[in-house]
C-alpha cells in the first residue's frame, strides 16, 4: 500500500512522567531533557554537511559546543535534550540553505546568544508537575514533493509553520500569545520532515492528549498550509476554490425554489404548527423543540429531496463533497468536514425559517393550526386522565404511587409537589408530564409537560407513546389551506434568503480564505482532456 503525501504525527509529554511510546522520547520528562543540549544536537554538522560550506559548518560546530558547554553547567543541564534532537545540524544535510536556523515563537534563532537567551526564557514554562509539551512531526513522502509543494528552503517551512500554528492554537482552544514553540526542518532521512514543538507560557490546559476533533483540526490546518503552496495551488486547488464559490449561489437557488412545496410537505408544516408550543424560544436548537425536531427534520428532508429542488441540492452537496475529497486526499484521511458543516447550516436555516412562519400565525385565533392546537391540548388532557385508570400500581415505587393517588384525588398542588421526588425513569417522566398537563391552567405550562411526555416516549413508555401519537396526528388540510400556505412561503423566502446570504457571506469567505490562501488562477494543463497526472498516494495516516 502506498503512503500519503503528508503525514502528521502527534504526541505529548508531561513533566515528571514517562514519555509515551509514540513520542520518540525515552525516560522521565524533565526541563533538562526537553531544553538540555538542544542547541548542540539540533545544529550538529552531520545534519547539514551537504548544505553549508566547510567554514560555516566549522563555525556552527564550535558555536554548538560553546553553547552546550555553557548551558551544561547552568542549573539546568542541557545535554541530549528534545531541543537538541530537533535542531541538530546533521538533520539538514540535504537542505539548500547556507545558514541554518531554528524557527520559534520569537523568530529565527541563528546565533549562540539568540539560542541561549531563548532557551533560558522558555525553560521556566516547563518546570513543574503537570506542565505539558506537544510534539508534531510533519513528514513528506519523498523529496520530489518538496518541489511540487514549493517547499525548497528553511524559510518555506518556517513561514508555513508560523501560519499554521497560530491558526491551530486558536482552533484547539490555546491562546497564540501564550505559546512557546519551535520548528526545525530535517533532511537527514528518506522523508523530509519538520519537528514542531509547543507548550504554554502560563499553564491553562491540564489534558495532554488531544481529542479526535482536535487532532483533525491540527492536521487540517497544517496540511492546508502546505497545500496552499504555489505548485499545489496551480495543479489542484482552483477546482476546490470554484466549488466553494458555488456554495452561496446554489444555496440561493435551493431556497428560491421552496415556493413550489408539495401538498404533503405543506400539510406536514400545518400539522407541525398545530403542535408547537405557543410560548418560549422557537429556534431549531432550543431545548423546547425536542418533541418536534424529528418532524421538522422530515419536513426539511422533503423540501430538499422534492422534484423541484433535488437537482439543485445535489449540485450544492456535490461541490462541497468535491472540496472535502480534495482536502482529504492529500492527507489520506478524513479531516475536512465542509460538506457536513455547510449542509447542516442549510438545513437549520430552512428549519428556522419554517419556525419563523409559525411565529407569525400563532397568535391568530382564526388560524386553523391554532384551533387544532387547542383541541389537541384539551383531548390530550382527557387522554391522560383516562390512562390513569389503566396504570397498574403493584410494581410502582412508593413515590410514584403517591403521585398517582394525589392526581386521582385531584389534589393538584400536592401532586405537583410530589413529582419533585421522582427520578428520570420512563415512568417518572410520564408522571411528571401527566401532572403538569392535567394540573396546569395555562397552555405554556401544559406545553412544558409535553416535553416530559416526549422524553418518556423516547424511553419506551407505552402510555407516553400513545399520547404522543395522538398529539402528532395530522388532521385534514383543504385545498384553500394549501394555497394559503404556499403563498405565505412564496412571499417569505426571497426576503429570507437575502438576509441569510448577507449573514453567511463573510463566514464562507473566511472559510475559503482559511483553506485557500492564494488567489492565482489554476493553470489548466489538460492532456487528452485530463488534468495533469498529479496523484495523491493512498495509505494509512499515522497519528
């Protein structure tokens, strides 16, 4: 099996602990083992003997010895450390650079004085139990790729690292201003690679291991920066850029066609309106929407899969998928989730617009959905009363029996006090919902009870399921009502899209800029109707 073009290894070290097996580091991790003989090892002449002239090599060797010697006798021994390993000279033997440097959060370190000062300033941030340090190894599969990605000098790697790290820190919840980091570019193996190490100046994070989402963010950002180099831009990314730029126009077309909604879809909208709470926050992700979310999702799905919208929606998702495929191919794993993210946003926008339509009619006493809502609440209350007689109390808990007793005796205040002693089982949730619906005099309070009944139904309570089936049941939907709903959506949605587009424009542009750094147009070098033979090798990505 082949290899990915770019591999990103992630590991962490904790002060005073044994180094993890995947860190490439052995023994107990201390200040000395991280910052020890870093300079001596990183800038050793073997690593860069083919990239610098003899005089410079000798100078670097003497500089390294002097620095290591002086630091070795400080209170922190510096020999044989992590920094020593990453910046050693023999690691850059195939580099074209004549003067080797280590890139850091404070800039490039060339001289003995610069390295010594930077190390002394940084060591105190990794000196006590719990302090963390993270290491990344970013490898390219072969040296030919350095040309393809326009990574030809230390400067190329350093600038790529600097841009990637600042964005990475923000994405994983670290403050870029609170970070110490260094990067070294190595060419002493079959795979050119970078060692990137970072830690916090002031300790704020206690968890060393990154979550899968955090690892994805780290890899996405680093791979994106590498992919944004000139050659990759020319050969590969313009297609992705074009795909991203189609997001808003296609989204506009999807929304503008919603006025052609079918009879069944608008009937389902009307039925949803007859159930929704008349008070509280009405947004797709609000807590009181839980009982109605599945219905709303089904309506949105009908809209997007309707004959009128299906083709446009598929174009929309195809463009997003193409972008994800392009980004994931270079890293040989799933790290870009643009399709999932943008599709979810579109669905939530449509759902919220449907809910907004409800807000405009919920106070109209002549609206059929409101009349049906009142009827459902009244008959639902009676349904719960009747169900009380069918509940077998033999297997119930004492606190559950008390609730049923007080409710049957219509001691509503006592029943409402008694449900405070209930837990979260399906029967507990059912009894809470029943008491609130039966005992409450205001619709807003009754609607809160439906949330409990929905939860009980989801847990499998048969009586709760019976109630929710009744409450969700649709009623007749006349032709006049259909045309009224169709007209309402046909008038609303063009205005809705204009607002939505303005709100999303900046965000999408930022996403485009995040993934595609450069503005050059792709040079189409088609051969026999094909793009150039640029292939990403497939294989397992290492973590």
